[in-house]
């Protein structure tokens, strides 16, 4: 490993070359490229030390001759090197090195003479991928297929002559995680000096246990690297900043600095709260620079106020990427890059031609500078090896590839591989080609690749069978048995639902049976397709006939396939694409007759890859900032920004696009800043001498120190300019006071601030010893730069209406007309009339009778509220009495605001009111004599409340709910509700009218502060699905009981649209151990009524019995009516063989939807008791997948894979780009996305207001997909 010193000091190195004596007395002289007389070489640096010579004497030269050599030739001997028979000499005054060399070449005692050459640390590193790093040094080389323009770079080699970074400089990478074991980064990771690893104690008292390398604020633990896929971005960024100079691969801008890993971004993005915490952590640890390659489009003029405040209060230089929408962020705010904060330095991306990258955001006010950001080669986590093709020979030959020929780089590779697997099958032999790649309108048609390869190989007896669909049966055994070889390919197909909703694999049960019969005839099968084995991994065909097992599922990062030592495959080598749509299994042989033929290889460069984006540009500037601090650690934020922005390289492509119109230039920036000021100056007097010593930091352009002295009250004057960190002032007058100060000067003649002042002698003092020291120089500071309404249910009466001033309504005529003209199944909409703060609609009982008989629903629409009345809902025992009378039904909504509303919501502990209004819903039957209030309806009504802009505030939409006022108890009670962020409405179902208000609930518990399930627990509590075991304790890790599970599930169904079951309290208990006085009686009886639980065979329920994980999963899945789409083979749990038969379907259904994950490694945990936290988390996931937390939005567009900031899915719509997120544990969803690239889709899900590394478009979480 190459070691670079902090300072590229001129090292005086004796370089001895032994030459034979030429022509007797002629002295040997070697030229290193800098001839004598040319003391200054490249970049203005000295080639040798003027006035010094290195002399090697001939063997046998006596000691006396060596001693007299100096005096005889006017030289001074500085040092003797007996081991090489040489010495170092200085020439006499008036003679230069060149002249001395010429005069001494005739001296017969000398064998060899040379100047004392000056060596410098090598500016151009020899890391193996250095030529790919055009951003550091662009010579016009071709990088990733693009020939660059010379000098479009940051001048890193020149900058490294001045500074390379030091270990006392730390850059916080606030991003995804970082691979801390990467060979380029392991030595560059910051380690917390106050923490003892692995002792489970917060040694430094900062609130984080074992925060050795930083912290994972997303996962709430100390693991800063969790996934080689999801933590690729942070690893790439870290490498750009500080990859080691170790001759291995790449080198960072500042290869000597340390990286602090602060992870706040996960697969689902990152939250403001976690970003704030990460920034606070860096601040507390004294970090002065952070890199922030993330962001989002910000709504509103102020953006994210709390994040902005956290950035500004951090006092650090906050380097931010501009974003990747190709947008002007002066007009479209991006957070945090367009915040007008003085300590933010925003960076755009430039390509190797010097142009602004097409994807890069820009803005003359918001974006400060450009930096390399296209085709940036840097570190990524390691790529796993695996088996790509298995061969099986058992009286037959079977070849199975976990990829398709269509994945290979070209037709030549396809032909080559097919020739290997068909070795021994003659060109004239009958070959059956089975095209099972699915419906051509849905999946990619890959037939031509196989057909062309066979044609190229001169196979002439080929028959093709095109399977009707991705789940239809292929050719029968009787059909196949006539062929010597069957080539069966599945392309991107992976199975589908049949017409009755059951899942069918691409290789159907009949296909598997037919293939087994075919193989038993001794024939050859070649099977291609990345999902050909999907959900049949443990079938008889796969294990016993194809001879394989699946070692790892759905791996997306391999790019190279190579052959093994198996006969016919040794020289095989193919490139394949990688990305989220390429989910390929890693195989392994099952049995002695199966062997690996092809491998997914760990090819050279597996630790590195290209990425493009402004995320890659920002770390160039963060690394440059670290170099500046290496030269002068006391530079303020203002000074750092000024040095970078004022000393860039002008680029025409950035004119009018960034504030400076420049690209960052490390060399020029470093030259622009003054050296670090000397510190700890001390003066020690001894007699009439004062010894001055100090601490210094000499960068590569350090020239000398300047020592200044003041006598008594006089002025300071220069007394010396030493290169070392000490100086002796001799012969002082001890009757006077001597004060000293020191500054540093660099090659640009820039001077540092002065050191502290040291007093070497006080007037009239003649004693020896230490002197006093006082502060001097400028101080450095940081700054900035560029449910039930209460009471008895039923009917109550009054003598008159309590809603005066409501005008007569013309709804009757509208309803009668609509009843004649509206199609069956379509609701009739009737507008409500508003007067003052009340909206109302009045219809005659005759019209109501007609409405009931029609079987149609009606929607009463107000300004902010909508009431949907399903058929027959208004037909109650009470209304039935008046259907033939002249009475009218009056439905009213009164808006309560101001003082009255404030009084009503005063008792709402833990609730946050959303908006200023409370809505009082009433319904009356009005006769000539009285008004009879309806309290309940025949069926539940659906109410929708629209929220005004700004009503939400900081309330999480998932925690939003509608609450009704219980008049009897004077309390607000939860009524449910699902928020629709697309139109800012919240919808809930109710069987009665009351006063309603929209609120959000915020509640936490002392025992879950650092719990892994904290956020999910708090969400489920806010939705009234579960509560704590006390007011301040949740009991997350306590075993969950059957009664608790039932209560949670019943609550889900009570408050879910289209479910909304009611609690029941029958007179006769269903279970003999649960009586009516049990607090959970109503929930258990309701669960029994709806088939959620059946109890025990002995007639008991066991409310306090614990629940195993398989029981918990089964109860939840059955309650929600979810069916399994797959077989047991989809499960990867090590203990899946222990899963009881009665639980299999439920666990499979939960697993394929990402609802349950493993515990303790890769175990389901069969038989282990479930905890309250696990119950809350699974139910939260179910509600999320089913759209029970928020109303899913629908977006339509073309599915593509973008490579900006790493490969990911995007949907191109008429409204713009959506970056798609999905739960990686949802196996079915991942497969559908991978098979639909390039297709037009309708995607259901939620728009996400989160930060991401992609920094482009809107972020959309996918929960459903439908091909258009």
C-alpha cells in the first residue's frame, strides 16, 4: 500500500547508481532529465538542491584522501555514507552546482558524482482504474464510450501537490449506508474515539449505543451498511470523496480524510426528522463538512422549514446536489438544494465535454457551481458470485440457465452458448423449440434470438411450438418424444392468475409432468429463463431431474458469466445487463450427477461502477472542501465557499445556469487560501538567548515561517524566515521586553494569521525559564456565503325545527327527474343549499319512497362535505311511518367555528385538530307539528370531508381520522376515516349523525423510544387499532394474547371502508370462558360472528393464551380474506418444513406480499410466540397494501428503467416523471414490474413526500399494477 505523507515535502534522497568506470579517469554522471544549470523543473519546483553534491568515491580510496577531498576542492562535507562509500558536500560561495560538477568530473578519486536531486510524492496515482476518473484528470481519454475534452476536470493531480487530506478532517456522508468493509473505504472510515465497540453501552453519552462508524437513522441502529443494493449510492459517494490511494482501483478527491457514515435514506427514501437528527449528530461530533446527495421537489414557498433551520444551525458547510429533473430550481423549489441558506453550497453536474448534464437542475440564484457528474466511476459494494447454469446427466442431459439467451450481449454470444449445450446433437437432428415467453402484447417477444441462433448453427430440422399464454400448457409428452432435443424458453414470463383467480406457474403442472417423461427417454432438455423456475424451485422436476436448488433468489447485480472447468464450458465468457428488472436466481447443484457449468463471476472491477447524477457532482466539491481544510483547518464556511466559488474554471455551458458559471477547480481553490496559522508558540529564555518553538501545519505549497519580534513598545519587525518550527533569537538585551509572533507563508506569498504572542523576556528580568504567552491574530468564526352521537339511540322529537333560516329546497324535482334518467347502479347527485353556516337539502317523503323503491343511491353534495346514501339507507322504522304523508326529510350540516368550536375540542388530549371547523350533521322528519330527529339509519352512510389548503399542517396523513362528539360522555371518539391526498378529502362510514371533526393523533410510549417497530406502533395506535398496556407503556416485546389479536383485527374491520362491521354484545356468550363482564367481550363475540376465530374444541376461547407467529399470521390473513397465489416452494425460511398444514396458505400469502419477514436470520420462527410489536407491524403492512391507510392514487404511463443515480424504475406520464418505489419483499409486485418494462401501465399507490437519492420527478409507492 502506498503511503502518502501529509505534506508533499521535498525529500532529500540519496539515489545511488553504481556505474563502471568509463575511460579510466572520466567521472560517471547521470542525468534524470533535469540537466545541471536547470534547478527549476516542472510546475516551478526545484529539481535538485542548489549548492549540494553527492560524491561516490572509487573503491580503494583511502580515508585520508576522502578527508582531504573537501578542503582540496573548496567543498564542505555535510555527511558521510560509509555503506555506499559516498558523501554529501556543499560547494563554496560563488560556485553553483553546475560549475562544480564540471570541475570535479576530472578528479581521479571520484567514481560517480551527481546533484542532490529533489523527489516529490507522485502526483499521478497508479490506482488501476485511474484513467476512468476523468473528473480528477481529464486528458481527453474515452470514458464509458465518450471521448472527453482535455482539462475539463478539477485539477486533482496539481491539487495533491498541496494537500491530499488528513485523518483529522472528517466528512459526514448523509446518504444511504456505506460499505465499511470495501477495500477502498475500510481505512477511510471515521471511528468514534469515545465508543468501545460491541459492549452495548453508550460510552460517550451521546444517546447512541455503539455508534462506531456513525449511525443508521433510518433503521434506528448502528448498522451503517445493511444491503449491497440499497446502500450502493452512499458507497459510491463515499468513494468519490475519499477512496484510498492504494494501487487497487480508484482514488478519491481527498484520499487522506475520514468518512462518517450517517444513513437516513432507505429503500423508501428518507424523512425530514431523520435528516435533522443526522445533521445534529454530525454537528455534535464536530464535523465541518457534510455531503448531501439527496433531495425532493418541495411544495410551498418556504419548503421544509425545520430542515432548513437544522442546516443553518449546524455551522457546517452543507454541500448539496442540485437534483436531476433538468429544472430551474430558482422557480421550482428543491429541498434542500434551493434553500437560501448561507452555508449550503449547491452543485450541478457537468459531463466530460464541459457541458451541463441534460438531467442536471440549474439556477443562477440557487445553484452555485458545477462539478463532474456524468459517468463517474467509483466504489460500490461487492457483487455476489453464484451459479448461472446447471448441467444434469442421469441417462439424459438437462441444461438449466437462470437467464435467457436474450440477456446476452449479442447474437454471437447466443450462438456460442447454444452450440455448447447442443454439443453432440447433429445439425440434422430433430429439435423442438418451445416459445413460452407469454402473451406478446404483455411481455417481450424473444423468439427471434433463439431461432436465429439455431439457424446460424445450421440446424435444419427445427419445429417451433408457441405456447398460447404464460400459463397455458406447452407441448405434450407425445409431441416431444419424437425430438432429440427440446429447447424451452420462458423469456420474462413468471406465471399469472387463471380465470378463477388461482395462480398458475409458467411451467404448469402438466408441463412438469411431460418434461419428466421426456427426460426419462434419455433425451436432452435445455431450459432458459430468469423466472422459468419461479415457484417450482422444490418440485420433482427441479430437484431430481434438473438437479438443482436455488441458492439465492432474484439477484439483480451480476454483469458477467464465465465457464467452469466442466468439459465444453472452460472458455465461455459472456456479458449480461443488470438492474432492477433482471431478477436472476443463483443456483447450486443438487446431487452428485449435477454440476455447475456457468458462473456469475466476481469479475475485475466488481467493486466499482459508473453512476451519473448530481449526487456524483456534490462529493467532488465536498472532497475539495476537505482538501481546503487540510491546508487550513480554521477556514470558516464563508472562506470555504469563497475559495471554491471564486476560483473555479469558467465553462460556457454553465453561463446563466449557475451563480458562478464555473466548474470547481481544486488546485486554484487551494492556492487561493492562506496557510494554517502557527499555534502553541512558546519562548524559552536561556541567558541572552530565546528559543522559540511552535506547532505548524505545512501543506505542499508551504514556503517558510516568518518570525517577528517586538522590543518593549516598539513595532514588530521580521527577524527570520525559517522553514523549520523553531528559531533562536540570540544576544537579547535582558533589560528589555521581547515579544514574538509567527506566521506561515506559502508559495503564492499568502500569509496565515499570526500565532499567539509569546514573551521571551520581560524588562529587568535576567532569570531563565519559560515566558508568558498571549493570544494573537484574528479569531475564526463561521458564517454563510452566496361513530355514535351519544345518548339513547333511536328517535327523539321536538316541537319545532332547531335550524331556522334554511331555505326551501328544490331537490324533489331534481330527484324525480334523475330517477327517470339515471342508469341502474349509478348514484344520483343532489346539491345542497347553503345559508349562513348551514347547508341543507329537503325532500318529500313521497320522493324518498320513490328513491327507496328505485334501489338507487343518492349523493348530497355540499361545498366541503358530501354524504353518500346507499339504497334503502334512509328507510327506517321511523321514516316508514311517514312515506305516504306530506312530511319532509331535512338533512343539514352546520359548520361550527370560532369560540364554539374551540370549546368543543378543548378536551382532546393527544389529538391535533385539522382545520378550524366542526361539522354538526342532523337529519329530521318535519311535519306540520314537529321535527323528529333521526339518530340512526337503515344502512351506513359514507361521509366525505374536504380539507382546506394548509389544514394538514405537520399532521401525517396516515394518522388522520374523523372523531365524533359523544354528548353523554362529553368526549371525542374515533369514527375511522381514510385520507385521500390527491384531493385532500377524508372519507368514513357511519350509521348515525353527530358532530364530527378531523384530527390527527400523536401518541408515543416511553418503552419504544429506540424500538425497531416504533413508527409502526405509533401509527397503529393513532388509527385506534391497538393501544398501550398503560398510559405510558406499550409493552412492545410482551407476548401478544389471543384477545389482543382479535381486538386489533376487529378494529381494522370496524374502521375500514367496505368492511365497517359493528361491535355486537349478544345476551348469550359464544365461549364459556369469556363472559359479558370481560372488557374484550364485544370484540371476541364480533370476531366469532365474522369467522375470524372459532375458539378451542372444548368451547373455550383462551383470551389470555399466547399466540405463535404462525397463529398470528393465519388469523390476520383469514380476517382480511387474502388468498395465497403460490406454493410452499416460494418460502425461503430455513424452518418452513415445520410450518403446520393449516398455516401454510396464510404464511405463503403473507410472505409473497411482504407482510412477514424472517426472525433470527432466515427463520420464520415456527412455534415461537409472537409479540405485540410483531402483531402491530403485520397489521400495519396489511392495511398499507390494501389501501386502508390512505386512498391509493392512480397514474398511467410507460414503465422505464432510468440509470440516473443508479438503475431504478420510473413511470413516464403526461404529467411528468414518477420515480417508483415498491416493497422489495413483495415478490409478486417485483416480478410484475420486471416483466413490464417498456409497457403502458396503470399503477396504484401513494405519492411520497420523502427525500431520495434520485432527486427527480415525484416519488410514488406502488401497491398495484395493471397493464393498459
